[in-house]
C-alpha cells in the first residue's frame, strides 16, 4: 500500500527513470513504458480515498484516488522535461501522464454492483476472485496505455484527412505489444507492492528495462530503412530526372487514397514504399523525360520505366517483394483488367502519380478532368473515385465539383 514514504520515494524515482528512458516512436506519442507502468502501479495501489465513492465528492470522487499518483507523475515529467529543456514535447508528455493516471484512477474507483470498487476488490477484499479481478485490472491498464495513443491519433486526423477508425487501429497496432507489456507490468507491480513493498518495483520493472534496448534498436532499424527509401527516391530528383519532391508527394497522397480505395491498413506501408520508388527506373533512360512526367510519354515507355525500377528493387533483399508492384505501375487499366492480377497498390500509385504530374501545370480540377478523359482505359475508376473523395475531404475540390467528378468517373464505360 502506498501510505509508506519509502514506497512513494521509490515510485517517484522509477517515474523519473521512466521519463528519462524513452522509446523512440514514429508517431506523435513518445512511448515511456517504464513511467507508464509505474504510474499504473502507483494508482492501483494508492489507498486514498478508502471506501465506496459517495457524497460529497459525487461524480468527481473516482478522480480523488488518482490525485496523489497524478501529482507524482506530473512532478517527475516536469523534472525531466525542464531539466533536459524538452519544451516542445513537455505538453504531450504531461498529457500522457495525466491521461494514464486519470483513466486508471477513475475506472478502478467507480462503485461496482457489489458495493465496492475494483480497487477495493484488488487491495482489501479477501473473498474476491483474485484472478478475475486481475483480468479486469489489466483491461483498465490497457485502456490507460491506449488513451494517449488515441489522443495523439485524434490530433492527426485533421492533418491527414483520413478516417478516424483506420488511423486509430493503425496506431494501436503499432504500439500494441509494448502497450501490453506496459499494462501487464503495472498490474503485477501493483498487486505485489502490498506484499513486497518498494522491492516490487525493482523486481517487476527490471525485465521491462532489459526489453527496452531491443525495442529501441528495432525502431531505429525501421527508421533507418525508411530514411534509405526516401534517399533512394530522391536520386531521380537530384539527377534532374523528375520534378523536385514528386516521389514524396505521391507517397503522401497515395496512402490516404489507397485507404479510401479499400487497401488493408497492413498493406499501406507497401503502398507508400512503392509510391516513393515508382520512378526510380528513370535512372536507366538514355534521354530524360521533360519534367520527369511519365504521363507525357508513350505507354510502352511507361512500362519500360516501371520494369527498370522493378529490376533495381529485385536486386535488394528488403525491397524485392515490391518489384512486381512497381512493375505493374506502368500497366494501363485495360491491360490490368485483362490480366486480372494487378495489385490495387499499383493502380493507386499509377493514378496518384499522374495526378501529381498534371497538377504541376494544371489546376486540381483540370488535372482530374484530364485523368477522367483516360478513365477507365488508362486508370482504374475505383481509384479515381477514391482520389476525388479524398481531395474533397481535404478541401482541394469543392463538394459540388467532387460530386460531378465522381459521377463522371462512375459513368465511364468499362474497358473491353
């Protein structure tokens, strides 16, 4: 129980260590699993207020049990953030600490039909079914760890103009395993602190401390691979073969369009990578394309560029699986229909690349109208419709223009 000053001091030191030792994350949320596990453990084991929640605290009663742990977590976050002058990340770090403690404190202090709270069942009810109570505590802890991730995702929705559900599932999947380890460690530490006292923090946080370097190393490797792909995509820009930033723009737009078209979230990374590298085959051209716009060259030359890029990717261990996707970017839609096995990712990259090429010289609506004139012979109507819907959601085209463009796309006769 955390009415022992020694336990409070050890918990505070563990919170500080957790704030210092973070795990780099590709999202907006910087993981602090040690700090979160400690905050969960302290909140679950905190013994005030005792008894069922009732007047005069009323609805705010459940939060009263989180005030002490929240103060410890906020002080630790401020101490580390101010000490290291992490001014930009400090608001987000404070929000994560408050959310984690607040969710645990609220749901474990709500009165149950038994008349007791989940906290009281875990710490003071000898007749409680310990295994079942532990499972409920784990559910609450998982919700507490997921809360900052969901809040970070909400901040991205307006920026990326993507469906909330899809982004939330993607981010939860990205943080899932580490979140499970964090929640489990917090619950086990809380259940053990009543027996072992401050030693429980040492026993149960050390395994996670050993795990963190491996997690950090894995994320660093992924970040390095991502940087390598962006560097490879910039080769054609630096050589003057494509318009500056073309590959990066296509990659940024291809992901939400692919999501809109029905590509599974697990495959969106492949869409982004194929979009980044779809023009790398231009390095094999004897004569550069004016402006690098492949939409202005013949269908045969488009296939040659795509085939050359696929051959380059096929020689690399990590990217060879994407060689067929890049090769099929050069195939017009009517040939893709005849083949029947062209991936949706290839059709998305083809449409988005053409749109970016055309947008350099035409307005957005004009670029879309030009694409529509070649749909469905060259471009997949499903993907063109997804592009229009995304641009409409982003505000690039008006609702009336989007409705008209979608109607034109759906009215086009299919390839024969």
